[in-house]
C-alpha cells in the first residue's frame, strides 16, 4: 500500500465520520422535533398556550 493512498483513505474516513456525526446530530434533532410536534408541541408556537 502506498503512503499517499493510505493518507487519502484516512482523510476520507475523517471527513466522512465528521459528516456522519453532524448528520446524525441533525437527524436526531429533527426526529425529536417531529416527535414533539406529534404530541401537539410546535416550536414556533412555544409562546402560545396549548388548547
């Protein structure tokens, strides 16, 4: 294995894991907001009392 390809693979792995963790954080927030909205909570109506 050449050092250049090893470096490139490592760089791709680091970038991919960074993107994956960012995406998983975003998707978990999105799922949490969706679950809350399913229970009648809407973030843009947080100041309004529920029915």
